[in-house]
């Protein structure tokens, strides 16, 4: 069948955030092939003609970084005509949050290297990936109304001080201790474990995300 309009190419990109060394970091790959060979980029690639979008995102993520089995959330679509020198390309972007000890990235496919980068100290990025990353960070910050989102970056059990520190890293600002604790506990998604951890010589309650019923 002949089509009246030309067909654009479609890609997927996956922004993976984690907390490492008290810092919000993102997983990037160094491109092996043109365009932008040698530059760092968000993991991603082309969608096969018979492939669902999320399946393509998972496939590209595993092929380029070795990461698999993570929860993905579609957050935006980018389609400026000049964003890809290979031609008209629309990309669907996904967000993932992972615990640092659960992911050991490795380069593969057309990626020469895969590593974590601080969001506050990024290299020049290929394509329009600086814009995609900025949009992903904004999306993550909007999701902070739910403490369970940030808890997904922490160990299974954590103190409220550790949770607040994670919020401050993501937001890039200090928060009032009493106000923060009142808000996160009022959300009703955290539950005391009945256990404690000594912090600065004092026992601190441990929490986890309340199980869904």
C-alpha cells in the first residue's frame, strides 16, 4: 500500500536514576558508532516494526547496558524535526528508578562504555539528550509527593533521616525536618518495622513501604 505521507523513524530512550555516594546519578552509555560516535548518551535505540514500545525499551536497555527487570514509566515524547541527523526521528522516553546495589551496568551492542554520572556533573550529550534528561529530572521531582517513589531508591528499610537526605539530593535543596516528617508520615505509605538503627549514637526507627492490600 502506498502512503501519502513519509514515515518517521521511532526510537526509545531510557533514563535510569539511582542514588550513589549521596548523589543522584544517571546511567549513560558512550556511543560506539556515528552519529555522535564517542559521545555519551541515554541508553536507547530504534523500535522494530512489529515491536511494542516498552518491549523495545527493555531490549535496548539490556543490549546496551546489561540492565534488565526494572520498572519503566513512559514520561514524554520528543519529536523536534532536527533532533537526529539521520532523519526525522521521534523518540519515546522512559524513566526508571533503581537501587544502586541492584544494577551492575556493562557496555554491549553499539555502546563502547556504560557508567553512572552525577546529574550535577554531566558530559556533553548526544542528540537532544540534555533536554530529555532535564525533562526526566523534572518528572521525577513532580513525583516526590509520594514517599514510596523515593523509597524505591533506598534499601528495603530506612530511617526518616535517610529518606529526607534522598529528597534533598533529588530536589537540590534543604528541607525543614519537622515539616518533612509530618508530610511523609501523613501520606500513609510508610510503616514502622519495629526495628531501630543507631544514628549518631541514638536509636532511629526503621521504616519500609507499606504493602498494598
